[in-house]
């Protein structure tokens, strides 16, 4: 008999959810993680740290109150790197404690060390104590996540030229920051530090950024971040990066130069699979180190080996990884479960926030779906005025044929919380009529749904069943 029913390699969101689900099914499960603390990239260098940093920045800088008290308003005048790290360390310690408690109460075994396959059903784990253990299992789940992409032409030094994992350990807050890569990570950090009044230059070799987001939303977002002080440089490759000792000099192919005290390189991540010995298990990865899986079961090409989370690529969200890990564990342990919902939200924790669910306007056009658009501005809501919001919008896309809501995009304060209303309506196949018929708490930002719904509703044909018969118009 094998030592375990399921061995999970990696303790990030996917591994965590799979382990807890397996424990609740009373199966013998082991989680192996190469770090000395459980939680993976999500807890230690990714999702939780960056979102904690964002909240700290917005609180200490007084960002949310500046529309009332002026751009010079601050809760703390001299904000240092130590101020940013204090809350971060408290949050991370709490996250690790909660995770270890969840593993303990669900009887999940854990082992710290570097795992690699030595056969289809066996792994070897090299621990920090220079011990090597061989362990067998009936099933495996690979949930190792990703690592930063570090090309040779970038002179990383851990002080002034950093990747996104090193960025949280910066010795001091720079006066100027260059961010290379306008993906989710780059945009989040660039806008956070602009809120600290750091001079930020965001560099992206493509002519556009965040292309999976509705173009109208990105246009509004671009206007806001430029107004907040982000210098956006699109459409030119980085040719050379040089650390002069006094500053970082970035030369671009279009002849422009960017000079900053510190540079964050955030142009992509790679699947953390290079040390797993996957060839011994009969598996191969793509050029980015990612594994291919069946998206319903999360089985790899080797049926008893599963993979979930960022290591399988798109959408690479902590939220979807949690779901993938749970579904994978249930399938691996022959336990029926509910399938994942077709519509899930994206959340980008920039300043301001962006969150979407469903189709963008460009997707609607590509599919040839006749549609109407409803828009609500946060400044038009009473709650938005109370909060001092000068910006922010909610955009709703509605099918003219079925009246179903097919997409919602939000930019502004609370976007990542507000989007769940849209998610529920989309997954329940709700129509725009829901937002017209129902009452929302007043004053709230959620009222923007009703405003956007009415905006679309008033431009759409009125269904026959809604029309008042000619003889019953009243007085």
C-alpha cells in the first residue's frame, strides 16, 4: 500500500484547498512545501503581501480623504519602508497561523523540503536537515505555483534592481521608481507607490496593457493613473538596463531614457516546475514551465497526477486556484462535487481598483451579440459623494435579445467587493430587469448597479408583458 492517498506539492491556494478538502474526506494526505513556512507565494510574496501593502499605503498616506482635505493631506508625514513592513509582518504571521491550524484540525500531514519525482508514484524530499525521504502515494497534486522571470539582461542586485518577490524587502522607499511590465503585478505596485507621491514610470513594450479588460474601462483607468502621477510609457522595448550606483538608467529602443532610484522588473512569471523531476513521472511542461490539464478534472497527461493553480496558467488567480484545488482533490479521491461556476471575477488591486466579471464589449462584438450598455459614475451616487469619490464607474453589458446581463466592469473604490453582485446575476442567468425591479440600500456604492441598469433599460425596447393595456391607463 502507498504511504498516502494524496500527496500535494505546494501549499499555496490550490494546495491549501485540496489538502483541507482531502482532510474533510478523512483521507490520508501530505503537503510538501520547500519553504520553512506554509502558504506558498500567495501568502509570502504575492497576493496577501501586495494587498496588505496597498491597504497600508492608502491608510498612512490618507489617500481616500484627499478629495476633501487636499493633495497634501497625510495621516503620517514621514512614511518609511518600516511603516509598510510592520503591518505586512503581522498579517503574514496571522495567515500562516490560520493555515497551520486548518491543517492540524483536518489531520493534514506537512513536510518542509524540496520534492522531486523518482517514479510515477514516488517522490523524494530533501529536507533542510540534509535528510532525504522517499514517500509513495496513489495520487499526486502539483500546486507549486510560479516564480519570477529573471532574464539575463536585467542586472538584479536585490537593492535597486528588484523582481516582484524581492520588492517587499526594499530597504527604503525610493523617491522615483521605474516599473518594467504593465501586467497585473506591475500596475498594482506602480499605482500603489504613486499614491505615496513617489515619481513612477510604468514601461510596457506593447502598445496597450491589461488587454483582457474592457477597453472603455482601461481608458478611464489610464486617465486616473496619469492624473495620480504615473508616467505611462507604452510601445517600446527595453534595450538596456544599467545600475550606475546613483540611479538605474533604462534605455528604450525608441531612444528615450528613464532614470529612477529603483527599478521593479515585473514582466512575467514562470511555472515553478524545473526541480520536480517531472520526466520521471512521464510529464512535460511548455516553454513557460506550465503543465497542461483537463480543465474539468485538473488531471495531467498522467491520470493519477493532477495540477492546479498558477502552474497551469490562465487565469492565474488565487481565487480560481482555491476552486481548482478543491475540484482536483475531489476527483482524485473519487468524490462527487459541484462543478465550478462558468463566470468568475477578476480583481486587480491597483489604485484605483479594477474588477470585472463576464464578457467585455470587445468580446460581445466579436461574437456578434446585439447589446446595450448601461453606465453609472460613482460621483453620481450619494454614497460616492459622501466618500469624496471624484472618479469610478460601473459598466453593464446587456443582451438585446434575451435581456440577460452578460458582463460588468468596475473601476474605482470597492470594485473587487462590488463585482460579486454581478457574478451572482451572471451565474443565475439574470436579466437587467433585476436591477430595475429591486431596491438597493441607500446610500451605497452598490446603488450604481441600479443606475447602470436603468441607463441600459431606458434605451431598450419595452417587453410586451410590461406594457399597460390601452384601456387601463388610469387617470
